[in-house]
C-alpha cells in the first residue's frame, strides 16, 4: 500500500510539472541595420598617427528610443563631426542617414615603409544601449567606397563591414552587483591599404644612394692621395645622416627597426668600410707595400659594392613579400 501511494505521488508531481507554464522571459535585443559609404580617406599623417575619413552612415530600426544623433560614438576617433541627420521612414521603420567627418587615431605599421600595408578601422557604437538591447546588423550589400575619390596614392585592397563586440570592464560608477561589466555591439568599417611605392622609395632614398656613390669614388684615387680618399666618404656620410633625419621626421617614433633604418645602417657601414680600406691601403703604401695596397684596395672595393647591392636587394625583397 505504501508503495502505491509513493508511485501515485510521483505521477501526480511529474504531471503537474509538465503542465506548469514556462515563465522564463527571453529578451531579444532590437536589431539595427547599418551601412556605410566611404567618400574619402585623406590627410594621412604618419608622424601624428592620424588620418581623416569622410563617409555616409545609415541606420534602419524600429525602436523610437534610439537616437543616433545623440547616442553615436566612435571610440577610436580623435574628433567627430556630422551634419544634421536626414530622417525618414522605410517599411515602417525609422531610416536615419548621417554624413560624417572624423579624425581617426591610427597606429601605423611602418616596419616596411614605404612598401607598407595598412589596416584602417572605424568603430561605431551606441553609447546608451548595450548588446542586451541593441545589436547592429551590417548592410554588406549597400556598404562600399568611392572607387575614384576614396584615397590618393593608395589602393584599397579589401573593404568590409562587420559587427563585433566591445567589452567595458567597468560599471561606469554603478555599484550594484553584476554591473561591473558591459558589452556593446559595434559596427566596424575595415579597409586594407597598399600602394605601388617605387616612386616614393626613390624620392626618399635617392639621397642615401647618392651619398654611397660619392663615398665609393674614393676607391679610384691612389692610396697616397689623402684628401679624396678620406674627404669623399666623410662627405657622403654627412649626406646619408641628413637624409635619415629627413625621413625620420615623416614617420612616427618606433622602437622597432624599420626598412628605412636597415638600409641607412647598411649605407653607414658601407661608407665606414671605404674609410677602413683607405686607412689600410695608406698604411701599406707608407710601408713600401704599394702593390699589396693596390690589390687590397681593388678587392675591398668590389666586395663593398657587391655586398651593398646584395643586402639592399635582400631587405627590399623581404619588405615586398
């Protein structure tokens, strides 16, 4: 009898559980379809680590609480300017179009300058609603860039718009439990840039190569001729140093060794090698070993020039690929 009562109780409990309504409420965030048309990227400044971008931005949503003219933020921008938004309705949803101009922060990758490749990102988010209330849906079909006016001197090799999440490990002053972390949906415009930089390379490095050519002319006079043997390399060295300072003024400060640094270092060492060769040849000549001095001068001249050319080709090839 007791077993029957237990079985009956279990059956009634399971039946009641199965019939109990599910009171769990799932709050789905509102989606906002967003796209962008990049008009231009200009005022690229390596030294100040910035560039300016102008673009159209549009939103399509059904929540009247969203006001992107007041709630829009671009975290990686130095300054944001926009004209009066154009508002309309489309298929029963609010349609907002904004023309933007932003000065963007950018950590330029100049390791292979001027054969560098850059990746630009414009990160857009709503400052008021986190991803529990708002999620961006990129308009991948309508988003693109102006093929003719987008950017001068560069090629946009890849353009895409994506949705990511931006984490904030702070409650922004809210002390309540569970408020020490927030996550926001973020619409990101991404552009990969590259360029045919041979013209720019020759412009910035021609002074360095001329300085090296001046220095190797010192191999041609007789080892006993002090003035041209030592004067020409020293003059070339000063010219190379001056060229290096000019290039450094164009680039941001960097703790890494760039292609420009490497090529100038090779040039400095090449000029130093010509001075060492001249000093050794002069010493041998003063000790009545003129034939040996001439032979060493000829061998070292071939070695210095050949090694300089090979090293330049090697480091430039590495930067290109």
